[in-house]
């Protein structure tokens, strides 16, 4: 089912490379080798703490984050009113909380093999008439099968992941609710 493309897209900063044989992105330094492996889980993530490219952090916290962007739109131009900034700051904080829940395990989590169990549109969020995808995955931690989600996916990286595909999951052992997919899906 997976599409084979000649273009490799950096999962961290979204730069595109044609038929690339380089293993690190020349724009952000992020690793690219996972993207060359089609229909395969790819090599295990490096040991924590991992370096997360700054461009990726900015996208997850701001430019690719629905709540943060709406929060800023409500807060900054309306700072002279009362009600809009209150709504805006609540959304802004919610956005940053979601971003941190994704960035913390990518940086410090333990890596285990997992599987994508569903890919659905998140109809609670809309930007320019488009809903983002939300990917649910399962993994084993402390002898239990757990699930996690990656949301806010407006433009999936390289379109290669399907339900049933294996992925590397990174999670925090002291709080397995903090989990994400390595490398990023968006
Ligand atoms: Zn990059």
C-alpha cells in the first residue's frame, strides 16, 4: 500500500531532497535515514536525551499547532480588550501543553516497538476547511498494552504510514501517557 517516492522529506523541518543519499538534513541536522526505509520500522532511535532540531520544536509549539496559533490570534491583536486575551491565553497554554507532551518523550523517552492502530480525521479542529489527522498507536510498557496519539497532522511526512504498520514509540516510563512516534509523522 505504501507509495514509493523519489523525494525524501525531512521529518523534522520538512525540507525536501531528491534521491538523497545523505543521512542528515543539511538544513536542520535531523536524521533522514528512517525516511529511506519503506515498509520497515527502521533503525532504533538513539539513546535519550536526543537532540531535537529547533525548527521542529518551533513547528510543534507554534506554526503547526492549532491551539497555539488561535491563542495568539485571540491574544495579541486584542490585548486592549479583556475577554479575547483570556480565551487566547487558555488556548495558547493548551497548545503548548500538547506540544510538550509530544516533545518530552521524543527527547527523553524509552524506545519500544509499536503499531499504528487507527488513522482518523480529528473533526474537533479545522484550519482552512481541513481537519488534521490523528494517529493512534499501541505499545507495551510495564507488561501492559497502552495506546497513544499523535494529532495535529495536516500534512503527513512522506505519506508512508498505514494502519498495521510498525513504528518506534518513545514513552516516559514514569508516565506512559507521555508517548510519541519516532521519527515524527508530520
Ligand atoms: Zn531538516
